[in-house]
C-alpha cells in the first residue's frame, strides 16, 4: 500500500501532529514512518497503524 502524501499531510495537520507525534501515536519505528511518508510500499498493517494513530480511516490517506 502507498500513502497519498498530500492526504497524509492534511490528516496530520487536522490532528495537529508532526512526524514525531505521528511516530509515537502509531507505535512504529521512525524508519518505517519515513518509508510511509516517502511513498514506498508498506504492509497493510503498517498503514493501519498510521491511520489509527491519526484517528482516520485507511482509505482517507492511501493512493486512489
């Protein structure tokens, strides 16, 4: 799964989070979060953790 960076940034802004906040809320390693942000393919579970940390549905932050 790949994240849509603009959608991710909008979700982070709505949640008033920076990358450090998101990393802590998602409970994933910083390197993994960097992979998500840079648009690399990540496992569905990882994307789920990111979405959960943001308080959004996965469909709101992935590429269409």
